[in-house]
């Protein structure tokens, strides 16, 4: 027994020595990590300061070139235009550089998250976050479609409507936060399709807080039917746009952080005859036009308790105008271009 105890103690001592040796190595590795982290922080500060200095110098130069244009001949103007083109290219390079540098959050992220650094430093982390965002949108689109079908055809109860509307508010709020983080990491989301989610959040909030009544019941069925159709179109858009983006990224014509959106963009020109009719029908659907236009006079006859009708009508009108005019503008631009440039081209929307 004493012999066995002695052997066990020796094994424990050997294991302890191995653990202690690994611990010493861990301390050295962690010390090196902290040194590299400090060096990285210093490099980030240096790069950010240099970019600010460069931008200030470019702005001063731009002002000087503008003054020179007034008194320059044709050859000098050509030189000035060449310099201005190179300045624009540098601005694009600065944007790409800043995608890998910590920066102050915008007003919205500051209000929601505070002054927290949301910059992802590696391409793998950026793409993984973007990919997770796309999967989240697809997953929630399917859930919202089945939720709207359930409320419209199976469960006509106020409590189920509230759950569905609360899910809409949470979904659109989450999208706005995630998109803001993606923009901080170099994603070129811009234009109406950014504002679209903020407007949709407000609209869903109005539906959530609308008290039970005859006007609510009158509008409820049309809103749920529109939600079903919208989810269906978004489902089609996801698969079409993800395929188009995959081809363009493989050709090097699109950024890795470009996203699918709830509308038509210039790089989606291929497959126009398939997708565009669904989009235009959704934009001019009876729910939007009726709510935005025809119900406005009705508001004059309503009591103060039905103020939601006016707010929903105005919000739907804003969504209709934004969606329809933005899509029409992109289509017009693509039609005006040469055919060889209009086929799934990779310019930025």
C-alpha cells in the first residue's frame, strides 16, 4: 500500500511540474501578447491621425484647386481634373483603411450601445458577422411569414397580433443596429434602403400600440396580407441577390461586405424580368396606396383615439414613395446605360 501511495504521489508531482512548466510558458506568451496589443494600439492611433491629416490636406488642396480653375487655361484645367480624380481615389482608399481602425460610433450606436468599439479587425471576422446577419434576415423572414399566415387564417386574437407586431418591432430594431455595425466595418450600405428599416420600425410600433377597435379590425387583414406578400418577396430576393453577389465577388467586382437588401439595386440587373414585377407590385400594393392616400381624408372624420390611422397612412405613403421612386431611379439609370455595361455590373448603388 505504501509503495502504491508513493507511486501515486510521484505521478502527481510529475503532472504538477508539467502544469507549472506550461504555466510559465503561458505567462511569457501572454506578456508577448500584451506587448503586441500595445504596439497594435499605437499603430491604430498613428494611422487614424495620419488619415485625419491627409483629409485636412486634401480639403485645403481642393479649395486651392477650385480657386485656380477660375484663371487656368485648358491644359491646366486638364491637370486639375486629373489631380481631383486621384484625390477621389484616395478618399475611397481612406474609407477602406478606416474599416480596420477603431472609430467613434455614430449617434444611433452611441444611443444604443454607448461608446463601445464595434470594429472587427480581421476579414474573416467581418465576413462571418455579415454572413450571420444574412442568415438572421432569412430565418426571421420565414418566421414572420408563418406568423402573419397564422394570425390571418388561424388565430384571430388580439394577443397573437400583439406578439406578431412585437416581433416586427424587435426584428427591425435589430436590423438597424446590425447594419450600423456593418457600416462601421466598411459595408457600403447607403441610400433609402438604410432609412427603410427605421421607418418600418416606427410603423410596426404604431401597429403594436394601436388599441382594439373597428378601425383596427378593418385594417388588420390588409396589413397581415401585405406582411405575407412582403416576406415572400424578401425570400425571393435573398436567394436571387445572394447568388448575384456570389458571382460578382468571385469576379472581384463587389466588396465582401455587400449585403442583400429589400429592394432593387444596380448590380441586380440580370434577372430583372423575374424579380422586378414582384417588387413593383409590392410597392404599389393596395395596402400601401390605400393606407397612404385614400385613408387620409377619413382621418378628418375620426376621433382622437384613432390617430393611428393617420400615422400609419403617412408612414405607408413614405414607404411607398421611397421604395417606388428608388427602384424607378435605378431602372432608369440601367436602361440609359449601354447594354454591355448593364448586365449585372458591379458599380455601387
